[in-house]
């Protein structure tokens, strides 16, 4: 029995949103709903229009008998600004300042709604770029990496620093120079967690001089990966940076000469995501 | 201008699915679509029917002028069995066995589609229970905890073991007995990451004797929390368990007396999720 349009629309929305960047063939939906492909095409036109109007994402529709639909989640600049400004207000709190120029963020990065918005934001920068895996450093980068990977619908891998853990099997390790204290540390990634030759996006919660991120870049090279970008929730103050090309939502200064304990500003996301590259789609 | 029903259905599906267990008032939708509440009520009836028929979740509709809708994601037993049996096949691989009875799972627990299904499964057990936070142990439990927290729409917190990290601020720490090697370790949780007095669900990737989970229970007590349940992706072999009441998807034995290197069976999820409690909704 043919599924009515109203029910098709509800199910298709759910189905496509749960599978970002995946081509779902017209024939799949036609069989699922015992409906003609022409009806499914009309449904997809409604979906495309609504998801665009509500700023949810781009539904790419591929016409023809072999065609289908692919959903690319994004965030529009207006919604991104509103979200990042809300984060700015929440981070701008003296009690968040920790020794060594670090800032307490775990409460924010443990909230599903915040993680989803960060994921949508970062995914928007790579709307036209094929990313095949997300890489992060244990432990605090993990929730962010998982959120970005979800929006891009690719796997994520966790790099571990310090002493060997016994529960990962054979690993590849590299040495790296920590930015601030300038000593040599070791980080490693399980050999089987990442195939070689992938396009990679590096994600982390906080970056100061960029030592950890630089280490991940070196490690990615060992896996013959191509690092397509670096994204962090917040960048801290750094006299010398080891990493120059990155996107940040927030810029956080602590213990300034002026006597201020914390000063939070917007990071470079507006420039990188909404002004840069070819993201005409999300300029509004 | 009034939004047509077709567009309302697409947007409402997206809106409700992104906000599990949150009451969205009828008036909110009525304003959003410049539509009568009676039309919105009819829309919600279509959504409810479709989400149920497709096994996506329960849309609770609260009637009346002050009413609205709340979406509870779940998974039906049939889909859960299919998923867990697929996991069983993938885990049943000799090369996954690591020293000390551990099993390599990071490749699976780094895939968004797998994490979503685990999240739906665990959330199904707590369909009728108010959970206010998810707790896990660094590092490998984090992706699972984030996935479960997303389906329950609650924050998650990460307990760290071993030496003090400087980036978390004031912490509460407890000592615990590791299950296998029986030595005393320390684990800690940042004081500000968890309010006191919450209903908590403990989630981890792998449990052997249960030392880590027992430690988390002790830590939860320090936060005056009520541990409502424990869920793990896989349970390993243990001669003596410190934790008895838990839900597992898989049971993994390694290096058996029979000479087998690995033996994977279903965990106790069927009993705990689909036979137990009052989950009549998801029995099919």
C-alpha cells in the first residue's frame, strides 16, 4: 500500500538527517513507500525548500532514474553568530581561568545541544571539501571530534599522549614539542584505527601555542594523510604559534598585563567559514 | 503567511528529533508556522503515527491549549537484535584480542552510525526513567557517553583516573580497587562539572571485574547522586565481579581454556531492555 505524502515527508526527513552526506537513491524511497519516483521527486523538492528556508542544510538532489538525494548539514552565519556570542558570554567568567593559561570548558563541551551547534559550524567550513576522518587528542577533544564527525558522517580517531596504554594494540608514535614549556612529549595512535591516505580534519577543544596540534599533523603524515584543516573551540594567547592555519570559535586571553583576569573575543570563524572559500551557500 | 502542511511536517520532524525529551508547546509551532493550533495537532498526529510505525521513537502528545509534544527516541527489539548481531560478528575477530583480556573496539566506537544505535539502545532502557546526567571514564568511554547523552538530551561528565591534570580546577577524588590486578588507583571528577543530587547513568565501553565502574559509583555518591543504571558496550570475563546490576550489548571471552582466542556472545541487553521494567512500548 502506498504511503501517504504526509507520512513520507516525516520519514524522509528523519532518514536523510540521520545520514549526512550519503546518497539515498530515489528507488530506495520509491520501494520504501510503494510510491512512484515522480512523487518521491516532488517530496524531495519540498524537503529541499524547507531545509534551506529553515537554515538546516543543503539537500542536494541528483535528477534522473539513477538519482537520489544527499543531505549536507550546515549553519547560517546569523545562527552561528548568535550561538558563538552566547558561548562568549558563558566563557567570559573569571572562575574559568586555570593555571597555565588554560580555561575550564568541560561543562559546555558536555552538553549535547552545544556540541551539535559546534559540529554544524565546523562542518559548514567543509561543505565543499571531502573529509574522510576526524582526528583529535585525548581526552577533552573527544566530544568535539565526535560531534564534528557526526555532522560529516565520517569516523573519528583519538590520539593519546604520554605513556603507552596496553589496550590499543600496535601503535604509531611521534615526538612533539609542547608549545609553552618547550619539552618533548610523545603521542601515539593505534595502527588499525586509521587507514592510510585519507583526507583528515583535526579538531581540539583548546589551542595555545599549537604543540599538540602540530604533533597530530606529524602523526597524520605517518599515516600518509592529507590534513585538510584544523578547528578548535577556543584559541588561547600564544607568543609564538606552531600552527597558523586554523579556525577558532573563540579567542581567550587570560591574566593580561592590564590586570584583567579573562578577556574573551570572537575567534576567526567568521573570516574562515563565512567569508572564505566558496561557501556562497551559507552567506545570508 | 501560513506555512503549508508539507513544509510544517518536514520542519517539525527535524525540530523535535533534535530536541529529545523536551516539551515543545503547541503555541510555539502555531507561531512558527502562523497556523491554527488545531492544524498543529493534526500534524502531530501524523508525526506520532509515522515515528511509531518506522520504529524511530515515541512522540508523546500533551493535549489542550497548554499542551505540546515531546519526542522519546527508542529502538525496537528487532532492529536492536540486528544491530547487536552485526556488532557481534565484527568483534568476533582474533586480531582484536589485546593483553590482559581487553579487546580492541576503538574502530567501532569511532563510527557515528554505530554510536547512534548504541545511544538509542541504551536510551530505550530508560524510556520511563528520569536520567539527568551521564557519567563515564576517560578516554574510551567518552564517545559512548556522548552518544547516550545525546539521545537522552542530558549533559555527560568525564571521570579521569591517574595523576592530577591541571586543567580541570578543583576536583573530588576517590580511591578504587582495580578488578583484575587488585591494586588501588585514584579517579577524580571536576567539582564544577556536576551539580549534586542528580539521577545518573554510568556508561563505559568495556567492563571486566567492574573496578572502574565501582569507582564511578563511589564518586557519584560523593556528588550525592543516585546511580540509576550502568551500561557497557561489552562485558569481558571476570571471576569475581564488583558490579552486578548492569546492561551489556556483548559478552566477550578471550583466551579460553578450550584454546579459543575469542568468543563473543550476546550480552544481557535483551533481558534488561526488552523483557524487564515496563518497556511495553518497544516490544514488538
